C-alpha cells in the first residue's frame, strides 16, 4: 500500500546513507568507496522488512515491548535495521576493503549502520506526512463545532446544569442493601458529531437491558438535540454527578462505571465542546479527583478517544478496572460526521457485551474485532488497553453472580 508518510523518510534515508558512506570510507581510508558503502547500507537494510513482518506475524510485539509496525514507516524499524545492517556489513567490508585493519572495518560498519538509521528514527520526519490528514480532519471538525447553533443563551444553559444533574440523581432507584448494584455514568463530549451521542445511547441501552442499570444509569451529553433535558458533559457536571452518586450508593459494595466517548489529544485531554460555549477539557486527574472526592471505591472507567491510554496509569488501582480504546500514543478510529459508532464503541458495546457479562473478557473480544477492522481498512493499530485490579475483579464477579440470580428468578 502506497503511503505519503514514507516519502519524507525515504528522502532523508538517501541523504543519511550517502553521508554515512562518506564517514565510513574516511575511517577505512578509502574515499573512493563512499558511494559503494552507501549502496551497501541500503542493500542490507532490505532484510529488515522481512524481520518486521515476521515479528508482526508471530505477534512478538508485546513480548519484546517494541513497536515494529511497518505501517509507521520508520518507527522502531531503525532499531532493527541498525544491528542487522551492522552484522551484515562486517563480512561485506572484509571483501570490499580486505587490506583495511579489522578494527577499522568494525568501526566503519558501526558508523555506516548507526548514521544511516538512528538519525532517521530521531527525526520522526514521516509524521509530518502521516498526521497531515488527521490535522485537516481536526480543523474541519473544529469548524463544524463552531457552527453548532445552540438556540439557548450560553449563560442560561450553564446556569441550569446543577439542577439537571441533581434531578438525575434524585430520580435514581434506591440503593439495595446487601446487593452489589452497578451504576452507569455515560458521557458524550463532542457535540458536533452524532457518533458520540449515539454511543452513550447504545451503552445506556445495553447496560439497562443486560446489566440491570435501569434506574441507575445517568447521561451527560453535549448535543443540541438533548438540550436542555440532559446535563452537559462537562468537568463540573462529572464532579457533581459522582459526588451525588457517592451519597446514594453503598461504597462498600456498589460499583460505578464511567463511560467517556469523544475526541482526545496527545496531552490526554478529553474534548468537551458544544458550539461557542467555553468549557474546560477533562484530564485523567479530573476523573480521578471526581472518583476520590465522591468516596467511590469500586470503579470501572471506559474511555474511548484518541490517545486515551493516557488515562490508564492515572486511574489504575486494585479497586479499579480501566479500559481505553487506544494506547497513550495512538489514535483510535471510527468517528466523523457520517459515523454511527466508533470502532471501539461498535466492538465493545454492540458486539462483545452482547455475549459477555465479564467486562475484561468482553474487552479481549472487542480488541480482536478492532484489530481486524483496522487491518482491513489499512489503519495503524490503535491497541486498546486494559488495567484490571485484583480486588475489583472479585467485586465484579460478585456483581455478576447477583445478576445471574436476578435473571433466574
């Protein structure tokens, strides 16, 4: 598959191998060999692609903790190419410059391989091409968000938020002593795209019908169609909602699941946006603060957004299950003006949870479905993440036992 993201990398590679060839020829005291050595570096880098593909095929990436995704062009490719080319060059230089001292040939091989590939990785030149489409899409999405007509005075809309949140809390079904109840808080952050509101509605339907949250599910949505009936997905409303839940639940037994779906930034800000309202973006620390301030012990957080893996470390604990739609440095896919559901939302809520009541087991199924879709569409893998605390696993198992008992009655 041709990709523009590789153009800058290959252009820089040609320059680097030519310079590396000159440096290696100087070490060998054979200036005339400069172009020959440059060609040698390019020639012996070719087997690296086979090693990269083999690593992908065998699934060695998680085992060795490296990213050898060849769709990224020149990511960790350089770290594989450098030692491979070095090993190949040692016997090659013996044939090319037999009169050179062994130490000089060794240094020339090291110089040629290191200077050819390591600066290529450090420059990250491919990303300027790779991210251009995403940047254009982001600018377009921002323009769309700016055009959203609220038909409400912003100050009036914000002033009614506390009342809307409190009304949702007051309408909750009563807490049941001796029963592990699950409570759902579903949030849609970006009001310019229907896909996020759709996912909140899907998640609420799935949990109400399959997991007993009817009367115990709350929504925070940024969308013109839900104004002013549903509270906005804002930092303040999240804090107030969890604070209200903390006063209604039994913290010793009840579980609170927060599902967040929106766009995300490289800095791990979760986008909250609706028209020209001035809203504060939500960070991992904000979610942690909301849980902590409310005194909620048993926590499940499902964060769907680009770079959402940045929430993993902040929220992970023995009493927490944290699921994210992407790695901390990866994008996720499926949003957009024409999308019904994101890849993660469809795979997790519509497919995996249709057959599983175990949230961690459903995650494994969803991750496989997402990988298959991304591979079919030629996307770089988002690599959804999970952190499953030992204590919360036991509490969720107790909740599932109660769910089975309720179904069998």
